[in-house]
C-alpha cells in the first residue's frame, strides 16, 4: 500500500533531524521548530496468516522548543493596609449633637463625617461619637488638641477608633481625699460642683454622675481634695449646704471609685 504525503503550506518536514519546521516562504526563514521522536512500527499479525504488517503509529509527540513566556504581571501579595482615619470621641456631654461636635473639631481641622450615637428607645445621646478625618495628620492634630480637654464639665476622650485607650485613668483627677455629694439639683454640673467646694480648699477634681441612657444627672457626684485637712473642712462646712435650691448631703466616699 502506497503512502502519500501532503505538505502543509506553512510547515516543512526535515526527516534527517526529525523536526517539523514552521516556514515562512516569503522570507525563507524558520519561525518555529518542533522536535518529535521517529514513529515506531507496530507489528500486527492476521490470525491464521504468517504475514506481518508494519503499521506506523498515528500518534506523534511534538515538543515545542520555544519556551512559554512567564507572566510578568506584578502581583502584590501583601496589599497595603487601609489607613485608619476614624476617631472615637468618648465622655461627650449628652446635649452635644453631631453639628456641635463638628464645630468643636473645625477649630483644628475639617472632619469628613461626624456621627453621634443615640439610644434607639429614648433618642438620647449615648455620650460617644465617631469622626472620620481626611488624613492621619488631621487625626493626630485632633487628638493632640482635644483629648483630655474639658467641655461643659466633662473631659473628652479622643483616640483612634480601632485602638481604644485602656480606661486606666479616672474620668476626672482623683485623690484619696474623696467626698461623696448627694441630693444634687438636676441643674448642678461638674463645674458648679467644683466651684462650690473650692470655698474649702484646693479641689483636684469634681464630677457629677449622669445616666448613660437619658443623659440626665443622677443627683450625686464626687469631689477630691489635695489634702485630708481640706476634705475634713468641706465635710463639716458643706454638709446640708444649699446648692442651686437643694440641701446637699456630704460624706466620705467609700467603695468603687468613679
């Protein structure tokens, strides 16, 4: 049986080197070269016959000499972390809304977003907020200028939202010379409480306790003096003293520090 070979127009067979060339006839140049192993004959015998036929395998393994180009597209396995420009504002007076807080911040930098959080049931401020700034420099400026400052009788707490400060320090300066003050009028603030007790000595810190849900005074607070003598003087002189329409009750503070 005769075999016929039909050459493809763009390929050229080189029998001597067992190669198949992709040929450019116009330029008479080799574009690609394929190597393959010479086909091995398969011996097939017909049952009942002594004749054997040599048959070429139909499968030829071709190896492309040209190496595949590696993908050089850069892949960033460690994308940069998102810069945090969100601040936490704590210990806010309960009458401070988003607009008021924005005005406080604008004295130092322009905020992008101000969110005071409110109680769903009562609609009252929960005493804290989140503020988004434009860049890290503005964040540091706000922290440097507002963290720990007094606003309407409360010391503001300002820090990055994802790194809250441990509340190791009290919300106001404390000493061991501490008085409990009860039966306070609802109008008494931390500032007015401190002002009344300064008549008896050096007030290191004073705080009226407010309800976290309603934002209203709980009717009591604490005052700290720099010395025991000043504390005892206030205990004797101010117990029963009328402050903003109510006779206050003064005694030694005991138990948990506020």
